[in-house]
C-alpha cells in the first residue's frame, strides 16, 4: 500500500455540493500516513456545520476498502476552515507610544525618573499619561501630591471607564488610589495582575503621545501581565553606578530582549551618578561608583539616555508632590534633557523596527 493508491481511491469520491471529486476540490490534506494496513489522512471542510461531513467520511472509507483492500483500517481526520478572525484591536487605540520605565532592583530612583520624565514630556507640549504599575509600592500619588484624590467613573460609548487624575499636564492612575496607604498590599500575583489590567483597559486614557509605565523593580508576574496586555514601544532601564544595581539591570534588560518577550530597550539612565554639594557646585563625589551605567550601555551597545546627579531637592520635591521637572533648576533641566533623548530614541525605534507585538500567552 502506498500513497498514490490512496489518492486514486479518494478520487472516486465526489462532493455532493459540486459534483467534483474530493481530491480535485483540494479537500484531501497532504498528510497521508501509512502504517502496515493502517492509513490515516485529513479531510478539509469549509465549516464544522457542513452537512456532508459524515457521509463523505463513510464514502472515503468505502472507496479505500473497495480500491485498496477490505482489511485496511481507515482513520479520517476532519479539519474545518476557521473563519478569518479580525485582528485584535489595540487595547489603547488612542496611545501612540508606550514607554516602560524599569529597573533590576528597587531603590535606584525608578519611580522618580518615571514621574519626572512624564512631567518633562508634558512640559514639552506632548499629551502624556502615567500608569503607576508598582502594585506593591505605589508612589505616583505621593510624588504628584494627589494621595487624597478620589477616582470617578464616567460613561464612554456605553462603557463605564475610570477617569485618570490629571496634574501637571499628566494623566495619572495608580493602585495607590484604591488601597489604604497605611497598609501593605497583601495580594497574590493573579489579584495584582487583574487590578493592573483594570487600570489599563477600564480607564479613559484618551489620546496620548506618550504613555509612561512605572514598572515594579525586578522581573515578576506584573511585567508579564504588562507585555501580554500592551504592545510596549520600548523600555528605559534605570540603574545606579554600583555593581549590585548593574548586575540586576542586566537581568532586566535580558528579560525584555528575550525572544518570547522581544520589547526593545530604548536606553539606560544612570541615576545618582554623582553628588555635588550645593555650596561647592564644581565638585563631584561618586558615592555609588563611577560611570557604571556608562560602561553597561557601551558593553550592551545601548544608548546612554542620561546621567542624573544625586540632588537632595529631587527627593524633597517628590515628597512635597511637586516633581522637580516642573521647575527651572539644573536638576529640572536634566530631566528635560532626558525627555528629549527619550523622544529621539522612540523616533529611531519606530523608524527602524516593526511595531512591538503583544506577547501571546499560548506560546509559553
């Protein structure tokens, strides 16, 4: 028994709808398998409700028994055409660029960088949103001075959507708005992920040029939830110059560049690069090491977006709810510079790389 015999036998079976034989009609798949006296193949139909499926399967079995041999064991696999599914619409259709701000470890100033980057972009005239995705350590409400704000919902095309709090030209949402700020968030990973998805998909973000996401430190379920929910344009990695921070930054970069994630890294920000006393503006003290972020960027061939100094006024401004980027100090100008570098990096990424795809969970 060989495949040609099977094809010849099936050529005698006609499809009632057209009168043509099923081989000529392209209904027999190219997957004929023969094992001794056993034969199997697939028969393709236009839809699972085709009324001729059962009768044609029996007709195929009879044709093979007649033309090949009565002892032949026949297995017919039925395959149905799936109707063309429309591509999933983007979760945030009005958002042009989604920028993740991430770090390998906590304590490197990632949230400060994310908040001030968002404010600096808004100062440059762009429409900006900020999602505080650090579920277990939300800080955006404090940094924007909106800890006691209440969230409201309004109707948009029949859907009840959360209204982000807008301040300093930035639309802000954080889990910090809906949990007790005096208590720890004791949630399992799935609960945190579902809460984060709601802040993304059930909020009225509207039209945005840049949607900045303050990601949690490290690598976690939250990061996977974000890349499975949003097509992130690229990520900014924040690190300090010290070796322990650089080692963790490498792990974070490796996660985003991993084949299954495949989110571009826009560049590296070296935070707390040096300390300059206010009374000695020409002096620099490298408290956490010197140019570790610079060397990491060179080693990985990634852009160094900025070196940000350790300045007490940056932390003080965040504690007061007035991000330093709102002012005109040298520290504020460093964040304006960072915003320009991020804009350039995003433009370069968009002209040289295809759009990022949402991670398909079925591939994991």
